[in-house]
């Protein structure tokens, strides 16, 4: 007999039923069972079983397997037996509703017709309902629901699609749908509850809908409903995502290429950022020339669209910077369509943008987390990387794989920070991990840095601080497995090794070799919120105070005098090489907007209002520094030209100039940071064979993965423990 110990994504994806049916078909004897770190299989024919492993279910993934010869034991047949053991076997991410379940949902004679929690072995929630590994019903929030006889028969029938489907349920035995209006429960059939909730949406109301990993707020895309939603969520301008009934509906709203269609319809069902067909359409939903679109991914979503035939705003139910809500009592609207299945792990929708056929994660969350990422390394340590502050994720490295958390949001917010700390503890327990080293950002005021210092003392393990932009660099390099490379990193800010604010950097491996010209950031962080201040500090180098009034018209004379004195006295005017601040200042100068009402707004408005760049501006480079003052001299000189073409010219200038410096080092080049989401800049980089992120966000959501990449490289270079 042969014992196989298999690791990878082998729980919750139909792996055991597949192995069972394949072994029965081939006449093999033995068993399969979940154990803490994977699955264990005993079989009587090694060669036949190895062939079976070559055709596993689509959602499964085998990372490794070990074979051991064991004593002969007589088995009459092949069985799935009860799970046992402690440890961590990777649990798959939450999945969409598969085509077979969708078909059942609409079959009048099917017992799951119109059942709002229809799922099977191949689809449905996984991570969001998991308490711990291994992935068995007893370890999920489905353990509260006892299967009825019909469901139990399906669960125990090897020929059934729901054989060992841990989410199996039906209207008799599964979670119950509920509707509350003004605090009072509405009593009716479940399908009527959905119909009544949709009627409220049609009447212009904003309602809360409990989903897979948290609540959504849902309303019509009409101006009155969206303005009501903005008042509720305290989001003045931030674009909202919409859910379309199907691809055909989405196609009426946005231009969709084949790559975008594939991702839109993929099992992960993320939000995909698409170009609007008409920039002015859905303006209240998104002030940009793009709009985030997703398709239904649960039975409940499909049933909602049975009663309405138009797109719906579907946005996370939370206030700015706070975590997504997952309980009824946390809702701040009067109409709540909910259910009684507990969410064990909150998880926002993932967001993806396609540039030149390349996928970039703006947010890696539902549908992808906790799917691990392979890292080529012989390091045997367990590493906990805490990430940065904005768009935070943390990441655990263990046994050659990195497990990145779901999107944690802005950890400067107390609720998000507390949530972040709770989830670190949960992930360490979930993965059965104790870190040997902790990594964090160098910024001394980040909550994540402070948390790292506390955790380091509590766990008695070393703390290594990794510079923000170097972490960005290594998030790309480690994905591609580059050891010797040049990187371009552009974002809003990061704490530099010299104590200044960095954000437009070039590195040869981890040595800073170039950057954008340093400018004064007048008023410190307030200049990122009001980009007129950043613009003033740059223009004051080349214009008189009187001349500036032509370009900054909405400050009073007294306000301009105060700003001028502050600049002359160098009061709260830190130096910055930030690319984000240059884009912000340009946006203000060209009249597209100066107020940051959501992260990255001015840079996004600039990109959204760009057309064809002019070709009469070449980068000015001095000692590997791309000068930005000449850029604004150009803009002032050409101020009467087409503002949208000038906008594009600025973005191309930055991309061309930074690339010109980076290519001098004759190494492979990577490009990351929040500005990598800019289509003009990234298109130029891709056209010049520069590499970008693929598996983790290019923005701060990829920092924790990059911290691990940096640490592993230093470990390799030193040949021993760098701590």
C-alpha cells in the first residue's frame, strides 16, 4: 500500500470527491481524508494514482506530494473518511455561483428553484465562512445548520454534484433570509422578501444587503438615489461600483475588451474598472471616464435581478476608511435584506484594472484571498509582514508560499486598525503560525510600525523595518523572481531613508540611484488634501506672487500672502520627491480639481481628462534627477493650449524621464507604486518592456508582500540571519 500526503488547495474544491470517484472507477482500494496540512490518501496502486493526480478539479492546486510505502492492509473498497489533525491546509477563496447551480435556480421543478443560498461542491462561500482548517462543515458557520434528509442524501452520494459539499443547504434546512424595514421584520415568503426589497430600491431607497463577506449598500444609478447614498456614506465624490445583471447589460455602459470580459466573468467575479462608452453618463456614480463594474456572484444577486432590469450601485457598507460591516446592528439605513449565516471573515470585493492587456489589482480580496502565492526561496522561517498604512494588507510567509490578507483599508482609522490587529491574530491561528521575524514600514508614525514594535516585544522576535518604496520594488521583483534589477516607484508618499518624503524613486536593487526633483510640500500633509498649496510652492520658484494670481484664482490675497510667508520661512514645508504631488499640482493648474475627497482623486481626474500628449517636451535630467520645475515652466508657457493634451503631456514626461534614468543601469526594470495604475505612464513602461505587478496590488496593498521579498533577498545575500 502507498500513502500520499498532498499539499495545496485540496480542501473545499471538490478534490476528495474527485479522488474518490476516480479511484472507484479505476478499481483502487483505500481511503482519502482531510488532515491539518492537506489530505492523506492510502491506495494500492501508486502508478494509477499518480495519473489520477494529473487531472484534478479546476479550482484545486497541488503544490507538492510525498509518497510513503506502508504495511499492507485489506480494504474492500475506496472511501472518504473523517478528517483529523491540526495544522493549516489552504482554504480556497469565496467563489461565484456556477452555471449548474444557476440553472437549478431557474428550474421550476427543482427543489432549489429560487433558493437564495444555492451552492455546490464547485461554488459558493469558503474563506468568509471558515473558522479554522481543515475545511469541513464543522469548522464553518454552516455547522449551525443540520442537513435535512434530502440534503444529507446528496452529501453522502458519490455520484451527486454536492457530494461532500460543505455549504450544502436548501430552503428547509439552510440559512434563512430576512427583511427589516425601520427596525421591524417583514414576514412573508423569502422570494416575496426579495421582491419587496427591490421595490424599495425602485422607489429610490438605499438598502443594505448582506453578501458573502459583508454588507453592500444598494440603490439605483439615478442621480437622486446616488446623492442620497453619498449623504449616507459621507463620500462626496468617490466613484461607486455598479452590478450589472449580465455581460450584455455591462456592454451598454462600458467598452469591454476580451481580457476585461474574461476577468468580469471569471469565478472570482471582481469589480473591473472599465472605460465608459460616454464619459458623461453615470456621472453621479463616477466622476471619472471609467466605472467599476461587477456581475452577480451569488444566488441572491441573481434573484434580485429577476425583479429589476437595470444596473444597481453596489458598494461596501461602511464609512470612509472604516472596515466593511458584517452585522445587522452596524447598518445605517432603514431597509436591510439580510440572512442568519454568520460571516467569520469579512472580505471586500476585489478590484482589477486592465492596462495594455495586463491585470493590475487595485484591491485583492474576495475571490483571491487567502489563495497563497509561491515564492522561490529556501527560507524555513515563518515571516509576518505588517504592510504600510493606506490600503493595508498583511502577509505571512511559510514553507515557500506567501499568504496575503484581504484588504484591510486605512489603519490610521481606529476601527480599521483594531480590525487589522484582530485579523493578524486570526490569520496566525488560522495558518498555525508563529512568526520568527516581523517586518514593517520605516515610517515611525504608522500604526502598523507601532504595532510591529509591540508585537516584536510580545513574541520576542526580531523586527526589521523596510523602506516603503524598496518594498514596492521587491513586490514586483519577487513575483518575477528577479535578483538584480532596476526599479521605478511612483506614489503619493513614503518615509525616505533621509527622513524626507519620497514618492518618485529609482533604485538599483535597494540603492536609491535617482528620483524626481524635490519640491517643497507647503503645509505638509494638507498639501495632499488641497493641491493648490503644492502648486503654489512650485510656481513660486518661477513666478511672482502677482503672476501666481492668474493661475490660483480662488485664494484671497491675504491667503496668498500667508502661504508666501510660510514658504519663505520654511515653516511646515517638508521636501518631497512625490510623483503623486506633481500630478496633483498639475490637476489643480489645469482646472480639473484641487480637493482630495478620496485617495488619489486629483491624479485620477488628471488621467480621466487626458487625451493625446504634445510631442514638444523632452525630459530635463540632471545627475539622475528628473526635474519637475521645467515641466511647470512648460505648462505656464503653453497654458492657452488644449488642457487635456497638456494633462497627457505631463504624465508622459514623468514616465519618459524616469525610464531614461532607469535604463542607464542596463538591468531589467520594474515599475510599481500607486502611479502604476495610471494608463498613460504604465502604457509607456509596458511599451518599453518594463515589468509590473500581477499577483499583488501595485499600490500599498502589495507592500507586505514586498517586505517579505526584500527580507528574503537580504537573507540570500548575507548567507545568514539578517536579524
